[in-house]
C-alpha cells in the first residue's frame, strides 16, 4: 500500500516533534533543581556555622529537637527548603531541619568516614605524602578538579582523591 506524500511528511513532522519534546524533557531533568526560597541548587553541600546546632523534626521551633550537632564546620547536605528552614542530611544519612542562619556556604569535607584506616594527603605532585588523616577529620575544601581536592586544616594542606571525601559530589568541580 502506498502512502501519499503529505501523509508521510505529516508522520515525519509528528515523529520529529516527539523527539524534540523528549530531548527537551531530558535536558530539563538534568538541570539541577533550585530551592524555592534561595534559588540555589538542591541538593548542595554547606557546613555548620556553630558548634551547637539544634536539629528539629520539622521546619519550625514548635517541632521537637531530635539531636544537637556540636561540631562547627561539619559538612551537611541541604535536601529541601521551607521559609527560613533547611532540611539537611549528614554523612551517616540522618536528616532533620535547621535554621538557615546556622549554616554557612563555606565548603568543608570529611575524610572518608566510611573507612577504618587513615587516608594519605599528598603534595601537589599527587605522589609525595604530607599527612595521614583519620576518618572523620574535617578540612576546608580549597578546590576540586573532579578527581582531586585540595584540603586544608589545622596542621595540614594537601590533596586527596575526591572519592575519599564526604562533602563533595563525585566529579564536582569546586573553585
């Protein structure tokens, strides 16, 4: 059976329109979500500003405090926003709500909290050891190229494979 030229071109146009819609949808799905309050990416890493941060069950002071962080500089991941509250997750997967004023945009990272042995911090040549850092040590992220991160803290400054840090996404570049 033969189709008319106009039927073939109509079918082709419909197919092309469907492909274009699928490409546009996929592109939107890959774009990072933005927080409704801050208009910053969700999720994103930040750090605790204070050495006493109440974590609440929900986004208000009426919700009970479920635990208290006592470690300034600890990296946490913001997973949601509501007014002045941010839902955070820590390296152990615990979640709760904190006031945004208790969080800092300063990027820090934890040395491999999931590993038992210390990790080697190396010089810029990525070969010469400069320190051994135990699991859970916090350092300031000075930059990441997607594979290596420069980590600095009290008594250390060097590079560590990005895969050995919590507080930076795989392949993420930090300037």
